[in-house]
C-alpha cells in the first residue's frame, strides 16, 4: 500500500509541475509580445529624450 501511495503522489506532483510549466510558457509568451510591442511603439508618444516606453 505504501509504494502505491508514493507512486500516486509522485504522479500528482509531476502533473502539477507540468501544468505550472505550461502556464509559465504562456506567461513568457505574453511578456515577450509586450516587450516587442514596446520596441515597435518606442517612437510614438512623449517618451522623453531617449525615447523609452517604460519608466525605469
């Protein structure tokens, strides 16, 4: 009974990690798109003398 529970727990953990990695991939894609749009729209608006689209 113990090894069966251990295998089921391991499968549950690996499923959770796989789901989290998939979500993180989507977050990374969204951040990349926003970053690229920042470079495209850098010249528009009042970005100051250096033309940055962020305030860092």
